[in-house]
């Protein structure tokens, strides 16, 4: 299929798709690789150097277990047309034991405009738990991504990426602190937090807001597992914004005629960099959800997208509102008005189309 431009590959075994298969792909504009155990860091590096990959504009690497940070360096440096990049996996890629970084930026791309970076850390944060995050953050700060305009980092537990973006007054949604989902969390097998059950129906809005704030603060504590949930990320980011307001960057001293300080005002406490052109983006793509970090996955495309309502009963449109359901109803009348309930998969496909897939 030499004319194919957008390709999504997910959950293929080693025997069906490996490094050699990757190198055999035609020239693409969009490539999404998800949960493919046959893809290695070496294969990714070789793919990025091929002439057929030079026109690639969007690349997503999800749950591939890329273990080499130099492989990402070569990917960025060789894919000169790349504008969108998403990297999601549970383990951080690392430097070889005999390699050191002497100069920044280490990671760099002149063309990249949109970056999704998500490496959850189970059981604690910091550079030792995830060495890739500070390397990427230092590379951005050193001017390695001059065209970058949007950065989404659901697992930004210390706010190192938020601190590189333009300041905003508010990043949470109006409903986030009163949102029942996500306040009670359970760890799944991957060590990531998922949404739990709804809050108690007797809880007041103030109690729910306090619970949400407490949940966000708890995730920022050392030793707490980071979350891939964008709802959690927005709450944590808003907490950092509000905490920064209590730390003024400038002070105004009012001095009387004898030189004594009469009053002192603190001003401009904010989170981020005023000169930055990067937007800190914590909203899901069209058709995606907060829970999966905002990327559209095949599960979103195949889901019923909300038609399974309270009690687990499917109560979407079936056409029966306009049908004659009496015992004497004509069979042709039933066939004309009744239909199988339709899942709203269009939202998922819309999200994939927006990413160029």
C-alpha cells in the first residue's frame, strides 16, 4: 500500500510487527504505534534515518518500552518535518552508563509544535525515579524546541514543565473541584491511578471542593504515585498556580520623607515564564477522556461514549418513541421505526482525524 498516509498500529504481537516491519513502511504523514513488543529503540533510530520517514508530521509512541534516550535524540534530529509528537510509557528511557550530557539542549527539534509527554512515576517522583523528565525540561529551557507551542504533561508531578510555559490565571475547569470522579482512587496493575466511584450524594459542594483540593495536594507529596488522569493534573496544576501567588516576585516599597519604609507590597506571584510562547495544555483531544491522559485510543473509538447510563442500562435512541407498540402494530411499521441503538463512535474517529490519522 504505497499511497497510505496515516497509519495506526496497536496491540500486534512480535510475530506480526517488528523492527523490520517498521523499516518497510512507506512514506507516511502520521504514524501511531501502540503496545507493539516487536519495536525496539534500535529499530526506532533506524526508522528515523530513512528517507521514507522524512515527511512524517505526527508520531505517537505509546507503551513501546523505548529504553534509550539517545534513540529519541536521533528521532527528533532526523525527523525534520515532525510537528506533533506523543510519548507515553510507564518506564523512562535512560542514558547509557558510559554516556554523559555536557551541553544542553540534549533533546531538540526545530519543527515540533505540539508535545504530549507522559511517563507516570509509581511510588515517588524526582530525577532519580524519572531521569528523562528533567533532561527534556532542561532541553526546552535551553531553546531546543523553538517552534513548540503546546505542551501536555499529565504526569508533571513537580511542575517542571508547567514552569516553562506561559503563566495563566486559571487552568482547572469550572467543574473540576466539584467533579465526583477521581476523588477516590485505586491503583491498577500498572501503578497508575484511575477514577473511583462517585462522591457521597450527601456531600456538599464545599466538601467536594475540599476533597478535590486534598486529592491534588496528596499527589504532590513525595512517595505518592503520579497519575495519568488529566482531571488530577489540572487540580495539581491549579494548586501550584495558587501557591505561586503567595510568593511575590516583585516588591514595592512606599518610603516617607525621612527614608523609612511605610508600606511594602508584594506583586506578580505566578507560575511559569512570561516570555514563554508555550501553552500548558491539560485538556483531552476530541473523542478522548481525562482518564487516559487525553489521547484518543482504540478503546475510545469502540466505546459507547456515554450511552450506558445510570444503573448500567443502555437508554440511548432506539426509535421507539415514534413507534406503534400496540398488539396490533404492523410488522412493517416496527421495522420502519425501530433500529439498533447506535454507539457514538464518531467522536472517537473525529479525535483520530484531528491528529491526522
